[in-house]
């Protein structure tokens, strides 16, 4: 676990490690693949990563999850990724694989699972970056949803009742299969969920973020100190 004074420094630390892992993959295999989540803290991370100066032509980017909205919508994770990373980095459009939030969620999930298979074959993601909500969710796997226990699927569409919104999300199998899994979480409001995720009794249905127990965590001091 890596602890930083504030959210901006945690995001920067995560981005620098992210870049190291990508260089490692490029050196080893000549190509790399990543899946990134949405949210305010990943926004900071992606802005730093955009300045890493890597050979983006050899890197494939995917989404961890998406809201059921068009790509130009203010709530679209892809819109954030495009504005904070893809455009500043000059990332090749053909290498950015978005979830089609404007489609029926089940259709979008099936389409995305197929696209992952076509691009990666049987290979895992090199890096997956997840976050954690104050309720203990990660990706769009929410407390009480049995999808957090799904060990066979790749992508699913779901109705997030608490959010009153359709979502598309990677499932535990591709997340946990990643060569490198990192979790970026900040803010004292997430401290109770953080405690349950890392040290609470095993209960994925109650706290899906327990999927990230083996991840490399990047957190800020307010979160860490409030959880101790």
C-alpha cells in the first residue's frame, strides 16, 4: 500500500506506477493493454498519465465500467477519459475501446466482451485500475448484487438501483486476471468501506471492493488515517 498526503499526489503516484507497468509490458511483449475506471480521482491520474510520453500506438485502452449514457453526456466515463487522457496524450482513436453506454446495457455488455476477445484473445489485461465507492462498490459491482460473485463472465449490464441508472461493467474474472491490479481511493468518507474491503470478514456480496485485497493500493492520508 502506498500512502500520500492528498488525493492529487496519490493520483500522481498511481499514474507513475501505471506508466512503469506499461513500459514493462511493452519491453516484454511489444504491446500492452489497460482498463481504467471513471470518477474524480482517476481524472487526476489520467491527466498525469497523458504526459508520460509512451508509445501509445502499441497500447490498447479499455473501460472498467460505464454509465448508461451517450459518450458526450456529462456523466459519461468515456467523456472524462477522452478529455483528460485520450486527447491530451494524442492517443490513437482506433486503440481506445469504449463501452457503448447509449445502447441497451445487455447488448452493450455482450458487444464489449466480444471486442475484448477480438483484441486481446486469451491474454489478460496488463493493468487494470479500479476505484472504490463509499458504499464499498468497485467497478459497477454494487453491494447486494450477485455479479460480484460471478467468476465466469467477462462483462455484464446491470440496473444499479441505488444510482437509478443502467451500468456496464467488467466482472471479477478479467479484473482479477490482470497482470497488475491497482486500486486508487481517496477521501475520509470512504474510510469505513476501506476498512471492510481490506480487513473486514470476507463478504464480497456486502463489500465488492474486497475483490481488490490483492491489488496495489494508492490512497491518501485522510482515507488511511480515518480507517486506522
